[in-house]
């Protein structure tokens, strides 16, 4: 079988060689994990009870509590994280959905 001028089998068996330290390097931490201190400060300033990161997207955050200004919270978080954020309000979700998300998210205010 051919695809794009090369035998398909050849395409499936070819790969780049791994570098010497391929198993030593770990990927960088997501911005939400790296900047927990800034997130704690913002949570306090905006009156939030909890901020949780929803992997794998860097900017997906689940918050508990209702900020005075959602627009300002989003701007502050985007500035702190260096990426666009999507804020999900836990208080506005169905109980079943909120409970499931609590299991899938990472608490950013925990020590």
C-alpha cells in the first residue's frame, strides 16, 4: 500500500532517535500550578472560597464563591497566568456536575 509516494509500512516503522536524556526531562508545570501564590492572592482579593484547575487546559478554572466582578477576576487571572482563562462557577452547576468536577480538578488554594 502506498501513501504520498512512500510505502505505508515504511512510514509506520520510521521514527526519530531519542536523545540521551529523553527519560530525565519532565515537562514544565502548567501555569496554574506554577503561580499558585498569585492565584491565592487573587482569590482572597476577589472573595473566592476555592479556585481549582481543570486539566489538561492551562486556563480552565473552577471557582467557588461569586466574585464582585467576574470580568475583573478574569482579567486578573489572565494577567497572572499569562494565558486566556475560562471560569466555571461551581455555585451555578448542578450538584452532580459539581461533585464530578471536584474529583477531576486540582485545588490551587491548598498548601
